[in-house]
């Protein structure tokens, strides 16, 4: 074997060692950014997006987020992750309202080559990964995700999935298992590379905005409640605690998205409504300008104990008409001389030249365990051209072909640390400076580590580890080519 052959073998071994090692620790980073960051607020796009939606255990995973804090850029989170061995980078939407992680595959029908803001899309091929493998019909994960046996799916046939969204849009394809890369917290505000094996979907067919060149991403990163979510899979393998938190900075942009046991700040928690597919909580009262609306608990719970859905993947906030009508009426009673106008037959808007925080009431929603959610006028009133528009949206009633639900999105979740604790089936939040840092507890040593706010730039690479690895590869290749 000659020098060049030895060098070639060394290069191959280096690649395999770097990208095949599974780190013991669990804390990590997935770069996350707002979908609508830096863009003008498009009311139709916001509404259309919302309608579509309906180791060992150490400190946790840090998911840095980006985006602008301007009122015209409220929107979806998206993240950069690595998948495969060696890994390729994928930009995926981070969604607490869905359970399946999926990325576009080579077989996807009419997939655009570029997506949101000219993003160059990456297609996944399990054959290109040393660790990628198909999930078969006979495996338990396939049966669980499809709630039992699937007609025509048996034995060694590939297991298919189909994720349907509220407006009828869908993503469908087949399931695979591969290594997902993220950054592990190695100290206060420090990270190193880590990975874990995850089952996810290869999308072969899509519809609606999922395939639109203006809205498309490489896929969706599901942080929902079911056992199929990426969070549940990492938790079941002992990689992380089954809890996470996000804090969207509505003032400076960016914020915090972390997996793990948050010990600071302290957060008051309320029980999740059992047997619900989403993160839902019981609302007990609505207060507008220090006056309680005359609403029964049955009305507040939507009559079917569905509760209020908390969803970071939704941009606005939706209320059934029985709550929406008295709420908006009480808010507007503070300025009875306003001349209201409709924008695109969907939004109630008006001109107002003074401070909205001085001229309109704050709204406080009350939940079980004395947990409350305060929403200031500057958070539920957003500027549009020379107007202010009301961010509360009417989700309809039982006599209309609408959702008839209560759903809180980023409009009211900004500037609050929201903690999801699936181990204890609770959720909570507290007002917080999302440009600061939080503390996660190391479950083995008992030490506490800082996780800080981030702002992901669209051109940033996955991790510092990836950049360092690339430099080492270049150096080794250079040595092989010119010194053999």
C-alpha cells in the first residue's frame, strides 16, 4: 500500500470516527430562527399559516433562536440540524403543535430547489448515510405511529406515514432512523457536539404551503406530546429530560429554546388537560382592565374540556366567538370614539396616535393553580401601515365551519419563559427578559449551568464543531494531495 493509499485510508477513518461517535452528554444546540424575521408582516400569510397548523441525563439541550423583535416579524421558529453520517445540514421548522419530524427526500413530488428567503433546500437520502436505515412495517414504532396495523403494510415493507394539517395540507412518505446532530452544553454558555438516533419521516409528497417556494423549508421538527416526537424519542433513550422551554424576545429579537430542567427562573405550573393531542390547559377566568368578563367555566373550557392550546407554531391568538366578542367589546370601550375599519374582511383596525399601553386595557387570563397570563396592549395590538389592528382572532362557533377553539400563539407568548414538563404533565410560564439567560440543572452532578439567549443568522453553520472538523478535513486532504 502506497503513501497515498495510506493517506486515503486515514482520511476515511477520520470521517468515520468524527461522525460516528455518539456523545454521552445530552445538552445541545439546534440553531433556531423566526420564519418571518426581517420581513414585512403579511396579514394573509400569518392567517394562512395558522390555519394550516391546527449521556445520560445532564442539564439539557440549548436551542438558540433568532429573529427580529419587531411587531411585523412574529412567526414560526426554524432550526439548523445535522442528519446522517457524515451529516448534512437541514433547515427545519420547530413546531410544538405536531409530533412527527420529517425532511424532504429525493422522491418528493415537485419539491422546489429554494424555499423561504431563497433558502437552498437539502434533500435527504438514507443511502447517503452510513447510519440511515428504513423503518419496516413489522416494527413497533410503525404500529404505534399508525395506531395499529396498516392495510397492505406488513413484514419487511417500508413503513409509511402521513401528517395532515388543519387546512387539509399534508406531508406523506416513509419512515427512517438516523443520527441527528446537535450541540451539547459543556459549561456556562458553552457547547460541544452531540448526537442521538431518531426515527423521522422522509417526505415524498406534500400539498399546500409545505410545497410553496415562498414558504418551504427542509422539513418540520415536531416537539409535540406523543411518543413519536423528537423530544420523546431523545428522552426515552436517556439523552434528555422530557421537558423543554422557550422564551421569545419580542423587544430585541432572538431568545431562548432549551430542553432540560429549568431551575431559574422559578415558574408556576398548571396541569395539562389529559387525553388531549396538544398542550392544553384549563382557563378559569378572563380579566380586562381589572374587570372580569361574565363567562362561565363551561364556556371558558369550550364545553368539551378541550382547554386552551399553547402552540409556538401559531402566530396570532384565537378565541371562540363567545369569548372573542365580549373581550373585544370591552377593549374598544376604552376608546369609544375610534373609527373602526376592516382590513381584508378579517382584521379590525383603527387609527390611534397615542401610546396604546396608556389608552387600552391589559388582558389577564387565569388558569388553575393561580397561574395567570398577562397580555399588554402593545402585545395584542400590532401596527399595520398607518393603523393598529387587533391581534385577537375569532375562531368561530359551533354553528360555523371554523375551529371553535382557544389557541394562544406567539402574539401572547412573547417575552415569557414557557416551560413544558411532560414528565409531570404540567406547563407554566412567567414574564421574563428573554435576552438574558436561564439555568438548567445537571441531573447527575446537581450543578447548574447557564443557557443564554441567541440570535441565529440565516447563514450560520450548524456548530463550531462542524467548522473545526471541516478545517481538519481540509488540512488532511491537502496533506494527502501534496505530500504523498
